């Protein structure tokens, strides 16, 4: 029974994909230097350290945050694009 359990765990690990598989993008819908921007950059640095993947913080300013939120809503649903609210 134990051998079957170990084989099952190894089989699942062999088919699992590493996440994240690419760079992570954090969209900040407000100006650089704002409290929201600083929060996004600090979070990005921590994520890069923990996950071992590059994290890009992108400021998309305009229309009270609507431009950044629209870009976030249109991002592919792969879990690699995050937003700071």
C-alpha cells in the first residue's frame, strides 16, 4: 500500500507544471510614487524573491484608474497579471 502511495505522489508531481511559468505583471492604475505604487512595488519585490520569477510593475494612469482596471480586465486569465486596488 505504501509503495502505491509513493508511486501516486511521484506520478502527480511529474505531470504538474511549475507555476508561475513566466514573468508576473502587476498593474498599478495610479501615478508613480503614490501609496498604491509603493505598495505594488514592495509586493512585487517580495513575490520575485519568493517565486524566483521576475515581477514587472507597470503604471497605467488615467481616468481615475479606469485605464489600468480595463487593462487588467482584458488580461489573459493565466494568473500572471495582478492589479493593485
